[in-house]
C-alpha cells in the first residue's frame, strides 16, 4: 500500500444534461469577483446540472449549484466562490450557482487524445487535497479525490460524470 496512489477522477458535466450549454461564459463578468446575473432561456421544467464547466479562448470556468457548494465547503477545497444568479426573464425563475476556483497543481499529463478520458497522474497532488485543477495542460479540468467523488454521487448530483485518472505507467497496478 505504501507506493500506491489514491484514486482521482476528472469531474465533468454530463453531455445528456445539456442545459449547462446555455451559459454565456464569454460574459466578462465571469472574470470578476463580484456577484452578477446571467440570463438563460429556461422552461419551468428545465433542470440545470449541478456542475457546469465552460470555456472561453483564455480561461476555463467552473460553476456549481448551491447543493454542490455546501459539500465542497465541508472539504475546504474552494479558493474562490462568487455567486452567479442564473435568471430567466420569461418564467421569472432564478437559480443560485457559484463561479468557483480551486488550488492548481502541476501533477497531471495529458496523453495523445487531449481529452478528459486520457489524463495521467504524474505525481500525487498536495496532501489532503480533495479537489484541484490541473496546471500545464491544454484544457483545465477539475479533479476530485475518490472520497469526494463518492460523497457527490451519494448526494445524487444531477448532470455530473466522473472519469478515472490513471497513474503513471510505471506506477499502474492491476486490480
């Protein structure tokens, strides 16, 4: 057990929960550290995923629901959390989300395919780190510990998927 890495996963928005695609991350207010309203086209029955990852050419943003933020607060993983009020004019509904940021770690490499399914852990992230973002790769992803992933799954977060991160080839073990 001594040299064995803990399990880590990439957390992504499930493509089947397509409402997260409506968010306009090009809105410059996502870059600021003050609360703001972001407008969406939402029908009364529409359900936003609990985790929404969005990109612009310069930056990747991570938004989490109030329900998910409560869990992340317990783990102490958030460096920044700015409220975003996703609002729909027509139905006058509003949902509170949080534009979050976490510690960045340089312990991940991206294999040939350059996607979340082909990430390899080159070293263990900082001690007791349950959520972090990858540094020095083409696209930023949020990575979570096995413990946090299990906790989020138990809470039945909507529209969230997890992909296992592989250990470096010389450290991979058969299970």
